[in-house]
C-alpha cells in the first residue's frame, strides 16, 4: 500500500504536539525558577462558622502563620484577643485593648499600613451593649486582621444578627510577617516561564518551515 504522502519521511510535517512536547521537556534544563505567591489562603476553626455554642478558641491558620483568637458568649462573637487583632472602630477605648465594632473595608484597601483604625478586639454583637451592636445582617464584608505571628490578612465574613452567627467565608494571609496585604488579593496565579513560552514559539516557527518545505 502506498503512503498517503509522497514526501520523504524526513520532510513530512510533524504534529505540533511533538514540538511542544520537546519544548516542555527542554524547560527542565533552562527554565528559571518560579516565584511563589505571597498571599496564602487560610482556614479558621469551628468549620468557619461562629455562634453562641462554639465557646472559646485560638484560631490557628493553615499553614501556620500565627493565631487569631475568638471568643463567643450567649450574646456576641469577639474576634482578636491577645493573639493577634482585628481592625475596629474603637467605640469603647476605655474598655481595654481597642474594643469596638469591626471595621469593614472595600476591595483594594491596603491592610497593615497603619491607617486602618485601632487593632485589637472587635465585637459582632446583637442586643448586648448598645454601642457594640450590629443589629442588621451583614453579607460578604471584609475585615483586616493581624495574626499573633505578625502576619497581616483579610477575611470575608457574613453576620446573621438574629441567629448571632458569624460565618467566615474565606480568609487570606500574607506569608511574610510585617508585609501589607490588599483586600481582594487572593494570591497570584503562576505565570508560564519565559523559557517555556519561547520554546513553544520556536516549535511553531519550525512547524511553519517544515510545511513550506513540503509545499
């Protein structure tokens, strides 16, 4: 049976996948190391939901970058005691380490630059103390915090005022202690290495040349 192509095997076009396979294999030799993303997703305890039945605990981030404490009673959820803190409105400065209602931040706010309000304890409360109440539901609000290890972070939360339940939807922390973090930043997606892109381009050029020779 005759071959479908009358060209010698050496001049027949090779599939693009073959060029790219060779290019990918070559990157093990010449590609530059990729920088790791500084922003890391973290998971807090209690299944990320706090209510009057969850008691007291020191949150531990995963992976470990320090703790952020939480305490619950029959009337409130308190974030940021002694082991890290939460930015808050400081409505009761005479009560101790900056107790107040939590501050909510818009996407793009830089956390940790010293201009986000007092850092300490913040209450999610309903019918507890008048100046600490959050009587209405809060959906997808952003908090700024610092762990006990000195790492800045932000968390997206929702508050159900009638159920007195705080849901931590997601949280992110800067892996380098002391470095600021931007609300809305969930970590950089690793970019393809320049070497890989270059080799893929070389493969495409070689394919075009083979096709011109075959024409």
